[in-house]
C-alpha cells in the first residue's frame, strides 16, 4: 500500500504563502491527487500524525479531510482509515472563494539553456516580511510622510530632462553630490561625483560589473560562505566561481589559488555576509596587493555597514589606499527599504565613463524624481537621522535575540565570527539538524529563517540559521522564538537544548 509523501506536501504548502493554513493544505492534497502524486488507493495518515508532521493543528487537517471526503477525492473505510478514491473527479470543483491567479508555467523547452539554469538556481523567495526575516530592515519605521513631501516637491513641476531618456549619465547629479559627501564622512570613501553611478540596488551593480569586466571563462573569487545573489549573475556570464574560505579576519586566499588570477574578487569586508566577521587590516592590505599584482578588480559590497552597535564604523576598503583597484558598491535597501530599488557604485576613475554608457545601454536608467527627492532628504539631514534612530532600535533588538539564543542554545550557539553589527545573526545548529528542512518547517509557521548551509558552494558546510532581528520588536521576539523551538523539538525530539529552555519556552504549537 502506498503512503503519503510529507516532504511533497511541505513543498506545496510553502509554495502558496499568502493563503490560510486550511486552504494551503486543502490545495496541496487536492493537487497531489489530481496530478497523480497521490495515486488512487493511497492511504492518508491519521489526522493526528499528519498534523504533527506538518506542524499544523489537528483541527485543520480534520477539516481538510472532511472537505475532500465531501468532494469525492477521499473515501473513509470503516476500521482502516482514509484513502484516495479510485475514481478521482477529473475537473476541480468551482471553489467558493476566488482562485488566486497563478502565472502560467513556461514549459522548459521554451526557455534557453541559460534561462533554465537561471530558474533552477533562483534564490529570491516570495516571502520577505515576517519574524526573523534576515536582511530586511524595519520598513514600517521609514518616515513615509516626510519622504512623500520630497517626492511631491519634485513631482509637481518636473523639469523635462527628468522625464526623458538617460539625460543624466550616472543618475541625478544632486544625488551623486549628496553621496560624495555622505560616503566621505560615513564610510571613508574618496571620490568625485563623476565616479558615482546610481543603480537599482547592489544586485544590478553586480550584474553590470560582471558583464563589463569578465570574458567567458574568466574566474571570480567569491566568499565561502557568501551572498548567493551573486552566483547566478556569474553563471549567466560564464564566469567560473572560485569559492574562497572566510575566517574571523575575512576572505583567506590560499597560496595555490594565486596560480589562476581572478578577474573579480567579491568581498564584504566591513561585515562578512553571512557570518559577520570584519576583514582585518593585514588581510585588506594582502587583498589589495594581490589585486594590483594580478590585475584584478576587488568588488567591495558594503551592504549594511551603517549598522554597527558598538565601537566606531569600519572604514571602507576603497578609502584605504589612493587609487585602490576597488569598485565600491552600496545600497539604500538596508538603510531605507529594499522596494525603493536604489543603490550606487563608486568606480575607479578609469572605469567610470564606460560603465555609465553601459548602464544606459543595459537598463535605460530612470527614477530621477525619486533620486532628486532622496538627494534632498539626505542633505537636509533626514537620512543620517533615520539611520541613527534605527541603529538604536536594531541594537536593542539584536541584544534581545542574542539573549534568547544564549538562553536556549547555550553560549557557543551564536556564530563565533559574529560582530555586533548588521541586520541578522547566525545561530549554529548541531550537525544532525537538517537546516534546510528546519527552515522550511519554520517558514511554514511564519518564522522566516534561512538555512546557513545554502550559502556554501562547496561540500564542506556548517549548518545553522540566519535570523534577522530588524523586523521584530523585542516584545514579539520571545513568542516567535518559541515557535522555532517548537519546530525543532517536534522534528528532533532527541535533541537536548539547555535546561533553562525547557523551563521557559512556552510551546506555541496549535492545540
Ligand atoms: C551581501 C548582500 N549584498 C547585496 C544585497 C542586495 O542588495 P540590493 O537590495 O541593493 O540589491 C544583499 C541583500 O540582502 C546582501 O545581503
């Protein structure tokens, strides 16, 4: 007799994030019957067991079973359980609530090989807001009303050149100037306005840099573990990814890597992503020397350095030496909000003009009204004030999350490379825990952690969870943390957490 595949159901539940739990389970079971993943005569597990496996309430499972029995997908056999019927209805019944439009799936042959590879390795998930979501700031704290005044000012009577094609190579002149001043003070970046290109975020900047500086077959060093957004960009440009280990002092290039000079070296020196180390001065000097000797460009991804909660800001690598072979990239995604889609690149002077032309060719830049509004928001002091406010807030939230981790998992659970900065921490998990599965189960319960092992390219991986602390006020953190502990205990009952945890955590599993 066949039995039901819990992993398949978990995947199907996770694929419909907006729906209620009942609807998600109903759709998941019904679709599995219709597409044959649950063939006729398959026995469904008792409602109690399925509820436990999927961390849902038993009531939800019972209601779904009842509905599918009523619709003729399932049949109950006295004394032996619930089964998929022999004669499954061909057409799904008309649902009582409107169906959410699903995009038509593109059949694989319609895509290029490149396109298929891209889809297969896609990294951006649909759920980006919720408890412990890493890398997303508290977007609800942004001063929208104030920013709207600036937007209004520039929208009311926009100059024609703000509305046409590409009349400002590199972006708004005013934003370039505002950034020159801000970056000099806040990040020790040395540059002229002509070196700054405004982009739609770091991701676009990485794409531009890779396309313009790499030939097919070139190599690029990436941090191991590192930011996965970069991988697809490199693969799409036929660039070989060379993972380079990271330790507590940042990227550590072994001598044998020097035989194949990299074209690009991608680093996050101020706050290594995702582990959190700060690149030491000697490592910075070593990397600059390697780049100069080999004719490589260092791409400095400075994605969240504004948020350090103790000590002084870490100065950029770009500003360490005059004329350093460094392309410095920053973003407003963490300081303001990711949906704004604004970031910037500071190019070394010899590259700047070509990059502006290429940017206009690839992406047809725009959003000058928003760029001008942002420039004035910065020069009037609101940008720095917002960062100061959020830094205080995030510092408290980080301390609260770290305390919860230490209380429940012990002192060594916070990753040792972690520095008191950024928008997330890394919780290390015992080896026997499958972090990908645990994250999927937790996501299902609304706790949006990310599995650390997915940030590695090679086979030597650490397991753990990236946990963001920026989106959740302290008073809500304990409850969300309890959900995570409950998921862990349900799926790894043999795992011993610290004694305190057993006394303190309220199990918030549905009854
Ligand atoms: C290390 C790192 N670089 C870049 C980005 C993307 O930045 P943007 O939103 O500007 O594309 C992220 C996003 O999480 C990141 O973690």
